[in-house]
C-alpha cells in the first residue's frame, strides 16, 4: 500500500460524513404546507393575544320605531251570521184541479200582483158553470110560479073561494123557491170562481222563481208550482247571545235606534243600505242560549235574494277614553301579551298588557299602559328591558283613525 492510498481513504470517509450531515440538516429545515399553516396560526394567535389587551368600541344603540298610545272614544262593534228571506215568501199552488196547459210568466223575472202565471184546462170548470146556470134558471122559474100562486090565492081567500090553507101552502112554496134561487146563485158564483182559478195569478208583486211543474202535469191544490218573494225591503234573520242582546237593548235596539245595522255580503263588501232591527223573538232558546233577531234592509233593484248568507254588524258598546296601539306593537309569549315602552331617556321596558277587542289594525288595551306612552312598533325582538335604543317616529300608524272611532 502506498502512502497516497493511505491518505486517500480517510478523505473519502470525511466527505461521506459531511454529505450525510448536510442532507439531514436540509430535511429538518424544509417544512411542508401543513406545518407552514400551523406556524401561521400560531403567529396570528400570538398577535391576537397581544392586541386583545386593547379595548373594543361599544356598539351603537339599536334603532326602533315608536308611536304614542292614543286615547279616544271608540265604538265596539260585533258581527253575527244571518240568512236573508223575503218580507213575503208565497208558495204558488192551484186552487182547482186541472191539467197544466201553459206557463205565462218568465222565470226569475219581476211579476206584478194579479199577473197570470199558469193556465189550466178550463173545460171542466166551464161545464160546471153551465150546469149551475141551468139549475139557477130552474129555481127562478119555480119561484115565479110560486109568486103567481100567492097573488092568485090572496083575493080568492077573501071571497072564500079558496081556503086559507091553500094560500098558506102557496106562500111556503114561494119562500122555498126564493131560498132555492139563492142557493143556486151561490153555486153559480162558486163555479165561476173555479173557472177563474184555472188561470193562476200572482198573489203578490215580487220575483217569481223557477217553475217546479211541466206542461201536461195534473195539478191539484197540493201541487207546488213555484215560489214568489217580495224583496224590497228584505229581511235578515240572525241569532245573538243573550249577553249581546242585553247590550243591544241598552243601546235602544229597534226603531228607536234608527238604521244603525250594516250588512256585509258574501264577497266581503258592505251593502250600501243600512238596516234596522225589526223585531226580537219572544224567547231565548234554552239549548243554545241565543235569541233570534230579524233585521230589515232596503233592497232597491232586488239585488239581495232569499237564502243568501251575510254578516250583520252593529255597535254594541261605546268605549269612552279607550287606549289604542297598533296591532304590530303587540307580541304574544306563552299566552301573555307584551309591549315595549320607551321612556324619556330612551330606555326600554317590556310590559305585560291586557287586551280588549281588536278594531281594524289596532288593539284596545284594557290595562298596562297609559295615554301618551311611547310603544315600540318595529324592532321589539331586538331589545330587552333596560336597553338603550334610538327611537324613530312610526309615521304609518293607524291608531289615530281606527274603524269605529269618534
């Protein structure tokens, strides 16, 4: 082994050792993406910890809209469901028997009293009239003969040519003949009525319904041919509770109250004509605790028809000095109604209130508020009692003009 080879070996080992050390150091110093993310989060946390010692600015007070509680006199109204009916509803039936020959009216049209509506077969009635006339003429002939006998026998009795018994018999025959004439005259009048009744006429003026019979049907006095209704004015029957009746009675129910009832039709519109309470039934229904009331409404043009359902609206009470708040200012929580009241220093207080009836878009408050209190209309869900708020007037409130107010 030469000297050169001896020195060459350790030099190679030292070079290998240095290369391994450099590679190991490079692996330790190179960081992956996850390690860099962790390092960044640690750095941010350290910076946040340093900055947390600085104080954050306080948030501004939440904004709410407020409106004052209004105090005014209001009318408390109530509604009931009723059914319309004509002031006269007449079933049209024939007085005599006969086959139906013709219908003389237009269904659904206005028919005047006495106007012909149906025509029955007249032949049987005409025969009855002729028979009655024959009997009457025979009775009149018998009466004439009896009168002649009385006139003839009267002077003969004075001359004793005829006995008094013959004269008395002649007078009796005259009285019997007179009675027979009267009876036959009545029969003739009755047959003429039967002949007239073969033409069925309208007993009232009103709207005639659809015919329930057809041409050729045999009519009897029990046959319902059609129905007529007089509709101006029209009646509305409805039932009210006993308590409501007592309140209405105190408000002078009836003619003294004038036309104070409103009629709300099936499409939600209010009928243009106001009505009045016409009568109250004589008793309260013990099963339902209600009493029937009949109202009367003018019906120009016969627009309203029997059988329609409608709601009757009436003022049952006048509440003096009622407190009113908008409907959206009230919040219900587990059956308790609450409202937010903003004081002069803009502090909110949540109060429980007792509500009365609802009038359009406002509530009547029985207790819990005072006139002039500023109540939160919008934003109550964002505040709590004791919080400071920034109030803004609620310009769209209808509390100043509720329905029924004075």
